[in-house]
């Protein structure tokens, strides 16, 4: 136990976390001593860390087999959890596998078997069916955001996966939604339920912004200028609405990104990278962005269109006022528009003062080299300082991926850096450098 506490403290220091919240502390203690655990807690309260810390403590470092399986409903969530585990620096190998990329890529990355495997049900079922690795050492199963699985119709794949895990001795389910029936095939016998869903409602401020016309474009522009350059998400219900809003903000020269299921995985990932590094502060999104994606703390979200379901409203709002922070959810109300019953207390926002949304300082560069090329963040920094001849304050956030890297640099020097660095050597590899 003492060793576990020491290892946990080292991981938290690497993540720059100095104190766990009450939900995380209870979850860690309960998971350690319980066979089946259900964690119900709002989006953004740290459920990922709450289950990862005890899961990692259960792993055997001498065993080169998959020991923990984490099932997720989306590619974005798989990528996010993989990134968190890598940042924890536990020494255990992890891989995320999901639809939308080649099986061949999975095989290459899993030549050395991971201790922790993360994946979407379809892709995990495919690997299980082909018997690409042993399943007899998988003792721990995590089903993250389990309520989402039964919305997207993955029940058959889930049944198949569970049927091939006879040695499970620990199940952990998480959700930000209450009242979801858990199917019998998960075999969740007498679970310990941790319910923190009503812990943080006071931190979210709900405000309604009234439009003087049926159209909401003008009032949205006023609101964005009122908010200024704080990071936020504008939620729409359809791809068509997102496309129209995308064109509108482009005409108004407001730097932004889009995020919806009609975009391919790479496009969506780049939108989030640019949000994290400050290349844009606004993202127009569908409900796909309401949970399970790796984004920084949002100061606000805007409901350009309100969702049909109350639970989708809750998940969207969970993108702000996360953990110990405050945040605002704005509802744009068109002239004569009726608000749904689930919208309860909401103040009318006064948006007369204008901070103005300014052009971003940063731009994102793509580099065609990553972890598989034995390139580190230190190598990237040295490359920009020496060959790019920039100062430390001109180097923004570096995101190192398996086969590429994204680096934020000031817009004013981005083109100059591309000209100087494209087709030059980074360590031993000639790399392409471009603006995304």
C-alpha cells in the first residue's frame, strides 16, 4: 500500500496536480476494495484520473500482456485517455485503437503488447475476433461513459467482448448521467455506486441572451465581442447550422474551428490541437464535443441552438465550470422563440460592454516527425531554437504524437519558420514543416 501511495504521488507531481478532489479520493479507495464500482460525476470533475490511478496500481510490471481494458464510446475519448496515461509516466505501455484508421497501424503499434488497451467496441471486437493477443490476463475492465454506448448501438459488440473475458475480477463504470439501466451481460453484481452528480451545480452560471430578431447571428457577434478571447464552444444541433455559422465567422474574420461527425478524425483532432494551443479560441461544434474530448478549461459555452434532450444540455454545460472553476453557459434566444421546460433559472445577460475578440497571437505548425522517430519535446524545442533561431518566449505549446508533432509559434514568424525549416533535418530525419 505504501508503494502505491508513493507511486500515486509521483504521478500527480508529473501532472502538476497537488490535491485530489473528494470524488477522486473516494473512487480510488472504493475501486481498490470493491469488485464492481460505478462512478456518477459531472463532466470535467476528473473521472479519468479517478479510475486510472487505481487501475495502474493493479498492474503487474513483470507481465507483458494486456491486463486492463478500457472501453470508450468515441475515438476522441480513446485518444484523450491514452494521452493522460502517457503524461502520467507510469512506465506501463498503453495503446488506443479505434475505427477510422487502418488495422495495420494498430498491429505495428501493438507489436509490443500494451499493459493497458483502450478502444472503441467495434475495433476491440475485431482484434478479439482475430485473436491478436491473449485475453486471459485481462483482470480489470473500465467502461467509460457507459450511458453513451447504448445510444450509439454497440450492444452486440459489447456482449461479444464481455463473453471473451472470463477472468475479470474488477469492473469500473463511469457516467455523467443518472438513471441508465446497465445490461445483465456486463455482470455488474452488487456494485458500489458513487454519486456526485449534484456536487457542482452552483459553479455554473446560466444566462440568456435575447435577440431582437429571429436570426441570432448579430447577437452572437455582440456576445463574442463582449466575452473577448476566452476559450469557448458554440453548440449547434446540425451540420448545416455549423457550416452556416462557420461561413459567418469567417466573413467576420473571427479565428475559429469546427468539430462534428462529418469531419474526418484528423480534421477534428487538429481543431482541438489549435484550441489547446491558442491558435483559435472559438470552436463551433455538435454534441460530439459535449464530452469525452481533450480540451482545456472553457470559460463559457454558447447554445446557439438548444438540444432536444435535457441530458444533452447538461453535458454541453459540463464543458465549462469544471472541477473547481466557474463558467458561464449562454443561451441565445431568438425573437418569439420558446425555451424548453428543462431550462430553469436563467438570468438575462447584459452584453453592452465590449472587450472585442482579437486575432490570435499563435499559429500552428505541423512537423512530419514524432515519437516513433525517437523525437522528444526537447528535440523539438532545440530544433526551433537553433535552426529556427527563435527565442523561448516565441515557442508555444508542443504536442508530440506518434508520427507527427504540432507546435504553436507567433503568427508573425510562422511563414518565415516554414521557409527556413521545411525539408531540413530534425535529429536524423528530414522533416516537412507546414502551417495547418
